[in-house]
């Protein structure tokens, strides 16, 4: 079986099945139809969702498909009503005793409206508070049959999914591009019940035992006295904890690498972190780790870009996800398994599979693709779907079970406990986004927010009054869940861990040595910045000792940046066999959904611009025309960005088709980016745009008069600088260079 071809065919089938109009479209329209200039006065029903939006399946609280359209839960009335459906004539004025009199207590509409508003918010998640979600479809390849009998992995089975991406430390109002771990949680609505794969974009975790989870989060969160810094680990309490609790060094190294600042959720790996036990149809068990591999490859922001975006567009990652789906550049990931023998020791090649701070290099256990997920629709309502979705690592299906990993054991308790507080009671699985796509008979009754209307008089077993229903699913009933039988070793109850958990440095060294020189430079920069933000010298010195136990070059470079001496290692440094799979750099990837800026001069030669725009659309990317002003230019070319609103971090590559003179708004007191516009012949914001793209190792192309901009910036040639006679010629080379994400060879590396 050619899995690459199967993946392509699967993606094409899903993408073509949901694509709407074939006409190119710029994402970002706020509604399904353009707004009118004047306030509408002619009554009409509510507008439908946008073409890129979907909603949870219209099933009952007990899992029955109603056949109703997805809009059945949307607002229905043409006229404004109360929550009980009574039409209202006025919602702008409260009921008063005369025009200038006091408001009356009997104004039931005012009370209902204000009371609901006062209670709109629910507690944000303690961790992973800031997130973005999307609907998708997972299709199994059938390649997992040999190890796992779960129905959603069978060949050709299509399973609806909902995915929530998130940051860990920040509040709901924090920025997307902070240096942090990202959550990657997937809800599979399988016909055997919901399966939740609740993971991160990093395959290891800070701690080995869940009892320490409050400690690491308390250390990473803002200091409790001042509630700063928000959404970042560059402060004393975090580094105090990880430098003392050295099992956290592996996860910390991943965070300090480029993985901590992903370019996009679409270009982010996902990991189940833990080892799971699976069973095939013959009753044979294996141990597995789950991996999500992005179709677009793994790619990250530069540190300067991440900082700039935090101020320019703190919603950058969620906007990128939503825009890509709206534009038809559907994000896709292959689900893969690393498979290990289920031996009594639960160890593979000397690596303890129950230790969540360890990876198994892909060179030792290749990731075997078992299916493809494509995200095809944005939520219709953020709160109802993305905010109320409730994941739980204990949502397992037949064929998949948890192991005795002490971190996952604590998670099995914690997730349900969290939902009780956040979602107001035990019936959170009845919310539309959480409802299973199979029938439910759980005998649960009552509680806050009970949506089901249970019949019968005997919610207990055994019973005869309800005919004995519901019945147990015996071993002969297909699709019934059973905890996989594993012999538990006899032992004394202790608060301890196995000796295999005590190696805190060898895999961190493996990660460091597997990085390319440019990635090592970024890690050095990250440690230097983060530790430079700490106040206590003792914490810096303690962490430098940890770095010395990882690699002397890393330690020396960071120590130099901190102005401190580099200590000697206190453990033996063993030269590892490197794992190229850990590096993000070196392979070409599809350019789907990339943003390409096109700088134009309305007063100059616009020939070739429309041809280039069309070619960019055809290649699956999004062209954004950048001009001195908005509106239309030339022969009907729409402008999407102006020199005042555009910034380099929005674009994956920039094409320069003209050399515009300073625009009327190129005034330092109106736009600081304009600088001294009266002393130059080209608008300085265009030159700044090109300079930033160059600094961030992005591809830059120019033709015609646009080459003057490259001359003004001092870029005669070199890697990723493309000059040509026409836009089509330049675009071809730009596309080729963009496949590598960045032009890292533009800069010399000192490591």
C-alpha cells in the first residue's frame, strides 16, 4: 500500500467534498453577505452561517440523530423575543416612571437581559485557557488493524472530529505567540463512543507524577503577588522550579527550542505524550504512542516575529487557522503510532515507556501512519463549541486503554473534576459539542443542566420495572469496552518511583545534539533571554549547572550572555545517536495557505500583478495586495492591505512589483513606521517591510521597478533574494524557496 498516495487521495476527497465556490476568496469576511451602508429596516430571518462554518451534530442529549439541519439550534425568529419567545417592541429603553423617572422593578425584560449578561462568563480553564477550535473529519487507513481493534481506525471509516489548540500558561486574554507549550486535543465522535486524544505539541512533560502538576503550573503562572508576567515562563518562579526539579529539563529544552513558538497551529506536531495499551481483534496487546504529523511540516516563528506579533496581532494563531479553513486551505495531519511489545517491564530499547519525560526516537520505532484528519469547518459559535468542549483522557473506546503512567493516572481523575466546576455540574457531556454520535443509556439522572428527558422508573440495576433495561454488554457484544487485563506486580504501597526515572539529562542532550546549528542558535537565545529576565542570581547559576549537564557549548554560550562563569558538568556526558526526526529544518513542504504580500505602486506599471495573484491562488496560497491606500487600483485590482496596516510578520513571502513614492500618510506623527519620509524617494514603510522579511529569513522577490526597493534596502542578491524580468518568472523561484519555510542559509551560524 502506498500510504503517501492514500493520504493524498483521502485529503483530496475530504477537501473536495466540503469546498464551496471555486472562485478565489480573501479570508476574513465577518458575515455570510456584505453589510449595507444604512441600517437594515426590512424584517428578514436570521442570516445562515458562513460557508466555512459548521456546528455540532444535531443529536439529542442521549445521542440520537434528529435529522434536523445544523442551523436548528441557531436563532430562529425574525423579530426580537424574550428567552421564552415573546416578541418585543423595544430593547433600547428600560421601563421608567415617566421619561425622566426611576426605572421600575417590574421591567422583566430589563431584568432578564441584564441577569443573563451578568452570568455570561464561566470560569476559564486553569491551564489551556486560551484556545481555538475547528471541526474536521478523520479517515482510517486500516493499517492499525494488526494492533488495535478500535472501529474508527478501520479502513475508510469516516469519523467526525473537533480539535482544540491552546496555550498552557496564559489567560483567555493573553497572546497567541508567547513561548509556551501548545495543547492539541482531539475529540473523535466514533460510533463506539467518544475518544479524546488530549495531547500537546511537545512529546514529553515537565513531571513524571501527576501529584506534582499543581506545583509546575503554580511555578509557571504569573507571580501571585503581582500577577505578572502573563503567559510566559521568563521569570524566577518557573526557573526556580525547573532548576531544582531536574526531570523538567527535557520539556524545558523543547520549550526553549523553536517548538515553543510555532508558526501556525497548521504547522505543529501533536503527541499523546503517554504510552497507551491497545488490543487487536485477536486479544493481543501492544503498547503505543500517538503522533500527529502535519501535512505542511513543522515550522516556527523567529523570536523577533513572535514578539512583534504579540503587539500587532495577539490573535495571530487563531486567525491563521480560521482564515486557512475559510480560504479552503484545509489543515491536515496524519495520525501515526509508535508500536512497542507489551512486555512485563514496559521498557523499549532501555527506555521506560511509562516515564512521560522520555521519548522513543523515531529512528528506533518508526511512526506508522494509521489515518488522516482534515479540519474542514470553523465553529459557528466560539463559546458554545470551543469554550464548552470538554476533553477527558478517560474517554476511551474498545481497543484502547490507559497504562500505569503515574501522570496519566492523575489526569484520569483531574479532567472530570475540572468540568464539574467549569460547566456547572455533571451533565457536561450533554452539551452539543460534547454529545456522542452513538446512543446513550447511562442511568444518570438529574443534576444541573439536564437536557435529556428520561423515561422509566428504574434508573438502577438490576431492575424488572423497566424490563431490565439497560443490559450489560457481554463479551459476545461487539463494541463493548473492557479494561485490558494486565497483571499488576505485587508490592508495598509506597510514595516512590522506579530507578529508571532518575535519568534527567541524556534525552535532553539527545534533543540538543539532534538540532541543526541554526536551531541551536535559537535555543541559546531563548535560554539567555528567559534567564536574563530572572532576578535571583542563584536561580541563574543553578540552571546553568543543569545546562552544563546537557552540553558544555550550550552552557558556555548562555553563561556568556548572562555574564556568569560556566560550571563543569556533574554527570557523565554520553555522546548520543542523534535523531534527525527531532529537527524542523531541511525538508520541503507544501505551501498551502501561505500568505504572500504583493507590494504595488498604483502610479507605476501594474502589468503582471493580476497574473501573479491568480497563480498564487492556483497554488493554494493567499495573495494580499499592499498599496498606499485601500479600495481599487488599476484595472479592478482590490487592495487588501495598506502601507499603514501591513507588517512583515503577516506574510510568508513578499513580492515587490513597484517602487511607490512616499504616500500622503507617510508622516512620522501619523505612522511611526514612516520615519523620515521627506528624505527618501521610496515610501520607507515598504523598505521596512522588506528589511524585516530579510531579517526573518523570508523569501523576497521583485521585478520591474520593484527591484529599486531591493537596491534601496541594500539587497543585491543572495539566498532567497529573487530578481526577474516578470512576475511569473519571479514567483516560480519564490515558490521553490518557500517550500523550505525559511532561508536560514542567509545568515552565518556561530555554534
